[in-house]
C-alpha cells in the first residue's frame, strides 16, 4: 500500500482567509527545505524563474520535494514559463503549489490553470492521467479527486499588460491566487527599482484592491516585519518574510559587527 502524502495545507489556509508565511530559499538546498518545515513555516518559495534547477530536470526537483515531504512543508514553485506542458511536468513530479511568471492576460492564465486540472470549470481539464511520482507510481488512492483538491495555481502580476487585464485575470475559474511582483512591475512601468514611485504604488494598489474585491487571495513580498504585518492587515494572504541568503547575511553581519577583538584587514 502506498504511503499517503500529507495534505497540502496552503489551499485550506487561503480558503479559511488566513495568512501563510514563507521563506524564499535561494540556495535551493534540501537541508534548508527540511529545516524550514521543522521551523514551522507555511511554505518555501522556490523561484525557478530567476535561479535554481531546471524544472525539466526531474532529479534535482525530486530531491527538494523529498526533503519537504519529510517535515510536511509544501514548496511554492514559481515556474520559468507559463507553458502548460511545464505546469503538468511540475505537478507530475509532486509539486502542488505553482505560480506563473510574467503573465500578460487571462487566456494565458486559463490555459495554465486548466492544464493543472483533471476536471475544470464544469468540464474536462487538460492534465494528463498517468502514474508519475505524484500518483505514487500508480499506488495512490483517489488520485484524481485528491489532486484537483490539493493543487494550487497562481499567477504573478508584474507587467503593465497584466495590471490592465487584472479583472479578466481574476475572473479565470479556479485561479488560486495572484502574486504581486513589484520589482519587475517597476521595470515595466519605466521606473526600475523605484518601488515608492507613484505609478508603481498605484499599480500595486490596483492589483491588491481588485483581488480582495474579487475574493482571490493575493500574495506579495515582505520588506521587514512591520511591512509584513501591515500587508497582512490589508488583505495579503501569502507573504514572503525574506530569503535564505538575506537571513544569513543579517545574522553573520550582526555577529561580525558585535565582535570586539582584532581581525586581519581585508580589501
């Protein structure tokens, strides 16, 4: 008999209106993944758009998934492309929470979300039915119903086209969440890195307010705990607290600054 997978808690957390807190692991380390589960985080964000293993390379992604499963934490995987074939590949490997980069419009999102479902919006979905790792190689029971219930597909809103099409994107059936990407959005608006520019702030608020009104969970980056707490009180349900390297930098820099002895000079 197949060993049952632990439930993916993220869909239920969002459905309950609660907030999920996670870490961006930019070391792509199984040890860090496992440790984050021990720490009690709700998710680990694996950003395969800007780094990490090629999602077509099953072995490296499976290693990260094995580490996550040991401590019951589910990765939140941003894919490098919206290609439905890539979505299906990630899900068959055992990923249950994916989000799409740089979406431009509703039809692109609809194709990807449908590719993650066996049944979709009252009709057939477009996910392939086979016996991959996600199905425990054919041993899993109630695979179709469980996968459709446990799979979450979101979209990153980080271009001006996506902001302009936000109402249509939010109306896509079974869209799990939208995630606001402020840095790429600032580039798209011609103000790279200027997150406090009025145009960038206005675009972010358009997406946030539209998602809250539409009842679609919204996620975003946290810039310190004051910002995280403010965003949680303003409707955000998926919040990134920081990164692995950022946490390490903060800790190590603090230790070095507090050292009172003499160290050798370095250029």
